[in-house]
């Protein structure tokens, strides 16, 4: 972490095992829900927060949006993961997973 006046830079590294659904939205709509793959992930991001008066703030991010999907076998689709992703979408599990992730995120945000 570093700060300069009203700006804070945060560099973070995400490491772990993919044990729950990974849900991605595009323009406010469900774009993809990836079922748990059990694979390891390791990727980095940089976030810049601009703090302003009255608690408002701005946010910019520099993310590597290719590494994690590649590590999960989603991009390009691996023979092991592609059928599971398709089955999740057809069965409706992807939509249910997205609803659950959204619900949990809203609960977490309201408890802060």
C-alpha cells in the first residue's frame, strides 16, 4: 500500500483454490458462471482509490483479466472444464449461483 495526498494505491495478490462458483458480470448482466474447478489461482491487481470529502471516493483498477481464467481452464476452454460450464448454463445452475453470489455480496456490503 502507498498513499499520496487523497490517493491510495493497493497492490494485491490473490492466491487460493477455486472451491465455489466464479461469477462474472458484464454491463450489469450475468456473463459467465464457472463451477468450482478445484484448481489453484495466483494473480495480481493494482487498485487506486481517490478519497474525497464526505466519504465519497473514486476507484481505478489495473487487473490481469486473462491469467485467472487461464488458470481455471476457462480461457481458452479446457476439455475438462468446458462441458461443466456448458452444463451449468443449460441446467440453470449458473443463474442460481449468480443469484447466491449477488445475495452474499449484498449482505456483506450491508454489514459494513
